[in-house]
C-alpha cells in the first residue's frame, strides 16, 4: 500500500509511473542490500528523494508512508474491545461481556 502512495506522489510531481516504479524497485533492492550488510537504518526514502528521476522531496515521501494511513479502524477496534470486553471482565461484570465464551490471554 505504501508503494502505491510513493508512485502517486511521483506521478503528481510530473513523473512517469513506469519510471517511478522502476526507480522504487531499484532503490528498494539497494536499501535492502545495505540493511543486510549492516546498515543501521532503511534509507529508501532518502535514496528516492536524492534521485532526480523520482522528483519528490523527502518530506512528501515521509507523509506518503505515515503508518497511520494504513491501519484503518484498528485503533478504534482496540478501544472498543478494551471497553466492551476486557474492562467488564476485570470488573467482574460478565453480563456486559456475554459475547465472549472464552478469552485466552
């Protein structure tokens, strides 16, 4: 999903989608190789930002892959589960958590 967002940013900046795809592929392989050889961090976005063929600034790339964009309703679902199931169980109120036949933690 994040790759698609990177492609969108490159095309919005005036780039060709196929060129952008190949640029991401090339730099992904290089960044992966560097990580396997002991690099401290994944520098894919920095590599893309330095590549004039990609044409997107680092700040825009970072915004495109913000993890909060890809989690959907997960945070709300966790809050609901804690509120509706877990909190009543800890409070001893099994009537409020009837939907749970068995809960293993």
